[in-house]
């Protein structure tokens, strides 16, 4: 069955705006989107472009859905393990936001603060991982908080260009280099996932020895 993941992300962004403004929320329509997602055939995601567009849009839409359905008021941190405990079941497999980000899109990459990789050996969800990790997904995933990259709507046909635009926009605001004082002021995303960007940003040889000032991550719902 076809699932319009772009429209799902777009719709849930609109619903979150209604929710935050105190307007009436269309829960029945949101639930219908989830019903359609739950019967989507993941095997139709036959290449990385399809996988990235689908999973980024689904991640962003689900985040907003979980915020609204759980009645959160200030922060996603109101729900313990928001990113692991809340899941959607797609054809018999439960997917959390961490499954999508760290397992599928980051291809089971190294976690911050010494956390274990998302998918252990033998986890059946490993079959849905991208073949090649693209670190630019860090600039596309929105965790429902002020400090997250803004939501855009991604297409398999143009995912490379769209991720490039997302990267350029986020970096211009959140990775500021002061060469005079040899200082970097940046989002914690660049610190948490420094190793995801070999040769770039905090891994750039040209910035070796620069002092790094992290901008504290703001988890307020946005």
C-alpha cells in the first residue's frame, strides 16, 4: 500500500501547531495516518534514497504525533525514554524513534555517552538499515524541540539536494567559527556526533586546537 510520508509529516506539523496554540486537534485524522503507516510494506523501500526520505519524514511526523497523543505540555522529556518507549508497529515490527534514527538512518552507528548500538546482532530490524550512512540526516531529523533542525519534507527524487540545503541552513546558524579568537560556538549535535563527520566541523584539521563552546540543547516543545 502506498503511504504518502511527505504528507504525513506535513499534516502532523500542522496539527502540532494547532495543538500548541490551543486549537482543536483532529485526532481521528492523525490516527488514520498511523493506521495506514502500520500496514505499509517496508520492502518497497528498495534503495537508500527511498529509505532516507521515508524514514526522515516518518520520524518527524511520529515525533509530533507522540507529543500530541501523550498530551505533553513543555518537553518531550516529560515521558521517560520518549525516544525508546513510544513505538509504531509496522507489519508486526515495533519501531521507536531511536530505532529509526540510530538503527536505520545512522546504520547502527556509535552512540553518544557510551550507549550501546541500537540494533544488537540478530535483531531482525537490521535488514531495514540504509546501505550507506549519510551524516546529513542529523540536519533533517526534528525531535520536537526548539534546538532541533526545522522540519522540511523530503522526497526520494531529490533527497541529496534537500539534505544539502538542510545542512547549509543548520550549519549557518549553529556552527559559528571565530578564527580571530580560535573559537567555535556550536549546537551540541556537532559534539554528540562529532565522529559522524570525518574531516568536517569539529573533525576538521583546520580547526584543530580551537576552543569549543557548546550551545546548550533546548528541549522545549516547538
